[in-house]
């Protein structure tokens, strides 16, 4: 299933890249959920949720009918609290 999701993403990637964005496949779970990461101009864009639902999810579900859902994951490294090791954060409090 992962290969078919990757192939479908390759088809829509040029449209995203034309606007300065992109999409990466993070994983496809055993229960049929594709987790993707929007990057570039898509990251933080107010229209990103619409791009995900009306563009990426629609195309992926058409190409891979057994896919149950498409979820966006965030890059946690951009949040300072997520970049700290857990023991450092606890020691600071």
C-alpha cells in the first residue's frame, strides 16, 4: 500500500511545488491511515487543512481505496518545548 500512496503523491506533488510547498509521506499504518507532512510554503499556511482534505486526501483515497484516512503530522522540532530532552525539561521545573 505504501508504494501506491507514494505514486499518488508523486502525481500531485508538482501542483504543490508550483506554489512553493510539498508533501512527504511519513508512514502508512497497518489500519490504513496515511500520515503526511506538508512542507515548504504549505507548512503554516492557513489553507493547508483545505489542501490536505480537498487535494491530498481526495487523490490518495481515489488511488488507494482501502486507505481509511489521511492525517497531517507537524514538525515538532519547530516547537522549543518539543526539542528539549524530557529529563532537561523536568529538571528546569
